[in-house]
C-alpha cells in the first residue's frame, strides 16, 4: 500500500512506503565511462570545500563507493545536468527527473547488471521535481512508481520493468486537496480534510485547487513539509506529519478514513526557546522577533523541526534552530524534547529571505543533522548548541548540488562537478 500526499502549488508528491527485506546500493560515477570522464573526472574531490569550526573538522568529505552509474544516467547528467533533479531513498533506490524523462536505477549485486528504467513523466508546463516521484517495492521484489505533475496529472507504473503498463488519472483541481492512495494497479483519490486555517493554499492557484475557483480567496497558511511516519501493519494505519503555518499536525490514514490526531503550535515553542537561549529574554518582550518554520524530518525520537529567527532590535543575525518533538501516542506534546541553536548565523536581509530559508533538513542518525541548499551543506549536532559547525561548499564555478538522500545512515549528495559524495562523522 502506498500513500501519497500531493501539494500542487509546491509540486510535491510524498509517498509513505512499506518496504521489506531489500538491500541495494546507489551507483556512483564510472571512471571507465566517457560521459563521466568528460563531465566529472577532470575534477578531483576538493577537501578544501570542507570548512571546519575552530576545534577542527568533525566530518569528512569522501567519494561515495559502490557500483557504477548506468550509462543513461551519466549521459543525461552530462547533456542536461543543469536541469536534472535527483533523489536517493534509504533503501538504495535512486531516480532522476529531467524535462519529461524519468530514470530509475539500483544495484542488484550483478544479477541484472546496471539496470536502469526509463519512463515518461506526466505532461506539465512546469519544470519537474524529483519530490514528485516515489517508489515502492512488493514482497515479490516488483518495483512500482508513481509520479505527478504540478497540474495534477498522476501516472502510476505497477512494474517499472514493464513501462507499457501505466495507470493514469487527472485530479480535479477545483475540488479539494488530495491524498492519493495507490492500491495494486489502481489509483484512488481521497480528500485530506485539513482545517481551512491550516490548508496551504499557498497562493491563488492552490486556493482555487482546494476551495474552487468561484469561492472567495481565504487567507491560507504555508505548507512547509508533509512526511510519512510509522505504518501499523495490524490496523493498516499510516501516520503522516504535516508542518504548515506555525503548527505541526499528526494524521492517521486508514484504507477508508482519516483523522487528525493532534495539532500543536510549534512556532510558539520556537519563539520562547530562541528568546531565552539567545537573548535571555521572555519572547513576549521581544516585539520585533521574527521566526520561521522551514523543514521537517522524521527521526528515531519523533520528528526534528528546522526553524530560524532574527531579532532586529539587537542585530540582523539570523539564527537557525533544531527542535526534536516526541510524537508517540495520541496525546499532543507540550514542548520540545530537545532544542539547539547551532553555532552558525547568516546576515538577514528581507530581499534574501527566500534563499536564507531554503535549507533542507536530513537526519541520518539520531544525533546528527545536515542542512543543505543548492551550494552548501552544514553539518550539525541535533542536541548540542555548543558543537562546532562544519560547512561543505559546492560553490566553485559550475558546481551545485543536483541530488541528495540518506542511505545506510549516510547522507549522499550528487555534485555537478564531483559526482556522488558522502559526508561522514569522525570520532
């Protein structure tokens, strides 16, 4: 069973998967491939890209070892790398989207060699995102895939090895925000009836999508992230976490119904902790304090929320925060389980706000966190504000991060110049 949440305004497709007994690897660059040599192998991995704190580097930057990238992947990255978007999931699968092309691959320990499946994405007028694709594997090892366009076209392949077998549907963009459940070869759409104050009809287009074009345009809150949580095999219930506006919501979805378990005001917690930890003040006294919720990651202890804040009355320093929330049970949490303000700040300018708040959060292990944007990765400790921050820069001319993910408790990044790299933790 696969659960997908679709936010069309962000072109975000999210899949909660139940994957059993599958261990695969991601293909790194192939030194024997002409495309790899042409595009990447003239550049050695530059260790100076790793900027450490005063106490010396706590992390190492290394090439990711494993099997070879399929030829179709290296060719696409060589010819259209600037337009490509890549993701790696914890089970070792990788996929690349570029224009209308979707490439899916994994290592099969030599059983099928460098297998790569090429599919065609739903037609769209907008650039595709790898977030709009999700994979699932059955107990029999059959790999299925679902992809969605920004306009609401859904395409489903029950078996990626048989690309001619495709299920398609069009979501009604005038009715409701949609939760799509894929069962076998069928596609069933369901409404996720979120409270209107929390629906992220982020802009006019999404509000029309949710409420209908003829309805008055409500004031809606921004949706930051929707992530699948635990799956209960006995009851068939799938948990989802929604970070939207100032709140975190926990949802439970069954095959025939769904319910919101609780909703908590996480941004208020952030304001109170940030005000006390940084300025030793009560948040109510800091009238100019601005805070933001940025991203969400499911962890072993619950969820980790990435936030940020600036107090213009003191300075334009923008502080980033990591707050861990225990999400066990049906009772709403009352505060952060752990909270830290890493030793990393930026100079806040309103004109640069979008870039400053563009970090994505990865937590490969309970104690570690990685914030990454298009050109840098920050290596942090989830629970230690006093820990030094290492920074990996992908800012040389022509370089950027094309893809990312977590495999076997390692963060993986695909660099435009250096190929697949991993950031390890020393000590």
